[in-house]
């Protein structure tokens, strides 16, 4: 596995764009974190709760926008512990932990934890974007 530290930082920044886009309802920023033909989905461990598969940037953003607009609290997606299993000049695969926080009426709380399994590609414009993002949560959100 080749390792370019500058690319690795840009790859991890893709998840930050996703998080800020979702949490701040900046759906243009959220959209920019996915490739045109990206896929996404997920599940809650130990339950029948699942979402996806969502196919394509437009569907992913539409579904996530609907979920975000239904939430009255302020979400904070905090990702950490990035483990790369593959990295080339144009592709990478990694997992990272998620700590999902929320604040409402002056009270902050942990909503769920879990992890993401992510594939990224360097898109035709030279920007790293997610081509697949699947989540596994420890508890319903």
C-alpha cells in the first residue's frame, strides 16, 4: 500500500466535509463529498433498522437532507481513528469511528456511536470524494 501523507489528509477531510455539510445543513458541501455515482447505506447493530442502499449523489443528498430536516437538535458527527486498508494515487479504502453528538435546549448528549466503511476516489477534477460510504451504528439515532 502506497502512502502519501498529503493525500491521506485530503482523504480524511472528505469525511469532515460530509460531517459539516450534514450538521450545518449545507447540502452543497455534503454533495461535494460524494462522487456522482456514489453509494451509501447502513444499519444499526442488533436491530432490523437499516437505510439504503442509496445510489448516486442526488439520491444520497436528498435522503440525508430529509433526515436532517426532520431533526430538531443540532447534530455533530465526530470521526476519529482512521484505519486505511488501501491507498493508491487515485483510490483509498478506510474505516473510522463515529461519535454522534446532539445538543438541544442547552443539553448535549451522545446519540450513537459506530463506524464508517468508506471508499474514496480522486475525481476527474482532482478532488477526493467518497464513492461508497456505509455506516454501522451501535444504537438508533
